[in-house]
C-alpha cells in the first residue's frame, strides 16, 4: 500500500478521483459530440439520433446492477472494483475513437448501415461506461473510513471530475469536437488504467458506523422506491436536454431547419454554442455542491435542499422554452439550470445510501441507476415526436414538466431515513 493511501493525503484523494473522472469525461464527450457528429457528418435525423441514444439506457438497465452485484462479491486481478475499471475504461476509450470513424468502420465491414454501426458503437461505449462507473464510485467507499474522510473522498471526486467535465466542453467550444474526441480517448484510458494499479483495495468489506462498530442494517424498500421514482422524473428532463439541445440550438437559436445541411463553419458555430452552454452548466454543477449545497443541507436537510434545486431547475427549463431564443439568454439560463444539475450530481446518492444495506452498495448503486437509464430510454424515444414538432422549444417544455413532477415527488421522501451519509458525486451518469 502506498504511503499516501495509508495517510489519506490529498494526493491520494486526487488519485482516487481519477477513474470516476475518466468515466465522467467519457460522458461529456458523448453529450457534446454524439448528436452533433451524427447529424453533421453522417446526416442522421432527430428520430434516428434518438434511436442511437437508446443504446446507452439499454446497456445500463442490465449493466450496472449486474456489475454492482458481481463487484460486491468477487476478487481477481488483486481487486474487487479494479478489473471492471480496467476493462471498461479501455473499451470506452476505443469506442470514443470510433465515433469520428463510423463511416470508415462501415466501409471496412462492407455494409451499408451508418445507423447500425452508430448504434453498435454507442451501445458498446455506454456498456463500457456502465461497467466502470459503478466500481469507480464504490471503490471510494471501499478504501476510506466513514465520516469526514469519506465525505472528503466524494468531495474531491466531484471537484476533480467536475473540473475536467468543464474542460471537455471548453475544448469542444474553442477548439473543436474532433479534438475533444481524441483528447477524450487518451484521457479516459490514462485516468482509468494507471491509477487502478496504485490503489490497494481491501479483501473484505465491512459495514461500520462512524464510531467504528459493525453495523448490520436492512434495506428500507419503500423509501428506496420513492427516491427512485422522484429521481426518474429528474432524469427524464435532464436526458431530454442532453439528447436534443443540439436541435434546439440549430432550430430556435440559429434559425435552421432540422434537416438543413450546413457548412462546416455553421456546424462549428453550433458546436461552440453547445460547448459553452454545457460548460456553464457543469461549472455551476461542480462549484455549488461543496460551497453551497452541503452547508444548506446541514441546515434544512438534504431532501429539502434537493427538492428546492430541482424546482429551480424546472423554472430554468420553462424560461428556456419561453425566452431562451438567443445565445446570451441560453447561457444565462443554463446557469440557472445548473443549480439543479449541481444537486443531481451530488445529493441523491447521499439520500439513497441512508436507506440501503451498506455492505451491498455496489448492487444498490446499480439498482438506483435504473432510475436514470429507464428515463433515458423514454427520452430517447421522443425523437420522432420532436422531429415532427415545428417549434423545438417543446424540448424544454418536456424537461420543465418532468422536473416539476420530480420536485413534487421529492416531497414524499422523508428526511431522516437512517445514519448520516456523505454527499457523493455523479449519481446518475448512466
């Protein structure tokens, strides 16, 4: 074991954050570049792109629960989480490299199915991310004691991952999405593979209280299901934003038809707007959890804090639909939406973790992920409806409605469900 791990130094917390950062960066590449490249380079329409985005949720429905269950109970390559991080990170990097080369793969295979190849690449990418994402979060709990030091581990995870997420969108905006793809492939591989060899995992998992005593606790399934339902409507709205914002910018802000074939300069303008908008969203998302949400949660409770942020996000989406018809208004309103995003990437796991068996956290992280991937599947299926709807502001009306329902459902979740749990990060990424 490295000395920095024994002493739990800041450098170890940074090292521990890198695998989760890799998976977060892979998601940012997907959000920034997938719809953009499928439309601008391969000419897919909104409905077809929606089908491609379905691949991820389909992978996640089975991927995370199965991987979570297995990683709780196996040991090979000197780790419980390490094998899944290594395999998933390597495959994710390769699939990111495949994104700008779908046409080359199509020709090499001698087939004529861009949509089919795109579906395969997207499915494999998301399956790889799902294989890795759960273990990258679980390993933090495995190697840190409960209490403040575990809280510190998740805070570092959110800070490091959030910083690189913003960097991803800025690369896409100010350089190009193609550069983002190639930088992403390298970073995802390096951050997944190399840190894994320097983090020593415990052979046996124990469930402990903050006072060090062994704690055996059962799962409150009623509370767990309430949390999942509320979180599901959050992700219905969030995923609708992720998949279709490209077409909102193209149609409402830029004034083009969804089927218009644009010049490279015009496509780059859309890419720039997407990059800046999501950079703003993620800047708010990684700054607020430690600086504002955690102190507020200590005063009024996590559930109330989260519900308030979700309500603000719903208002932000509604304003986007009503007045977000320029770059400036889009950027300003994405900052407001970012308040909700800050809560989504930090608070729900902490709330959920209070009601489940701590020794089976890998499994329950995977089950909790169903409240992300099933709504993602629904959102991806909206492509045909949005394709034929003249006013693409409908995208944010859908998001606003879903977030409003989510805020109401969070009112049904009780605050004090169990023992204290640290604020975590990247709860729903896929």
